[in-house]
C-alpha cells in the first residue's frame, strides 16, 4: 500500500492528510509547524510514505530543508498552480486544503518548485534589505526636500551626504527656527546611508568570494548587485533545458491567450522572479568592467 501526504502549513500548526494510492484517506491530524515534529509524525503514522507535498509560502523553505535533512521525500509545489485544486471544494478549510494537496501528491498533477539553498537566501536577503534601505532613504529625502519648499528653502541638487549636510547648514542659517524641526529627518537619512554603506561592503565581499560572480562582473556594466541577483535567482543552470526558458522564468515573455481562431499575445507575463526581472541591465556602451575587489 503506497501512501501520499499533503501538508497545509500555517505559522503555528500544520494540517496533515495521508491518502492511499486508491484515494482513500488513511489519517488526518494537526501538529506544530516544525520539521522535526512533522518528520516524527510521518514516520510513526505514514511509514514509507512515497511523496509529501507542501505549498510555497513563508515557512516553505524552512520546512522543506528540515524535512529533507530527515530523509522525508518532500516536494514543494507552486501555490498559484495548486489554487485550482484547492478551490474545487465548496467549503475552504485547512483540513480540505491538506486533503487536496495529498491527492495532488498521489496523482502527480502539480508543478514542482526549485527550493534554493541557504547561501542563496542569505544573499537574496542582503539584496532585499538593500532595496528597502534605498527606498526608505529616497522617500525620506524627497519628504525633506518637499517640506523645505513650504518655507521657501530649496535643497537643490545634492549628490553626496556631505553636500546635503553642507546645504542644510546653509538653509538652517537662514531659518534657525527650523533646525530643531528638520534635524530628526536629516539624521534618519544619514543613518540609512551609513547602513547602505555597510550593506554595500557586504555585497562586495560576497561577490568577490564567488568565482561565478567574478566572471559576471567582467562584463561591462555588471557589478556585485546584478551579479548576485542573477546567481541567486538562477542558482542551478542545469534545471533549465534551454536558455530561452530563463526569460520565461523571469517573466519576460508575452502572455498568450488562445482559443479556436483567436490567438492573442499580450504584454510580458511578469510571472517570474521580480528581483531578477528588475536587476540593472549590463551596459553596452563600452563602459569599463566593474573593478573587482582586490584587483
């Protein structure tokens, strides 16, 4: 008797459903969302399970690697593709979702998702933190510039923290009463820029330690950010059968809607990795390669 299991994961608890190869439900349960607890439950109640399926989500990476380390045959499937099967039930619940995932595991009618390694997630976390820091810095700088104009003070074009600090001192000399009001905002901008500098040094060091990133940075216009973004998004080139599949993975291919005589191609799907799709493109104007750290 072959058994298959579906895991419907939430922050605190995971609903489990185990079915046989003929579709009959063997057991249901709710356990903590912890890989050790899940592995022990499956070993106790579903020994020899052929396939365990869970959806992509916030805890998917943590549970997937934890179950893999405990020799559980786990697969992670695309939540967007599983939505159709999960919505087939009239009443949506965690119990029904776990059952639907178990039947997907039994039939094999799903799309498996590649789960990246921990090192790639660390680099991606650093890149996402940089993006958040840049966004916050720009928002605060724009707010500072706009609020100064209310009092007839124009910050002008400032390209470095030093120039902005010098310009603010000049403006506050004209309106000393505004210094105490605007200094908290100016200090927040400087604190964010200090964190951006630390983040940039971290990304430079991680790119310099990666031989693939070093080869990518030899392309004109490609720096540590673009190189690490590409590496952490692709990770394993062998999972792509052809180079054209990379564009589809990044969501850079047109949508297609075909029915009978109608065959419409729309705009790009944007269904892939947004970080890879929005990465700075290499420069083709003869710019010099990015100076590698230590070179």
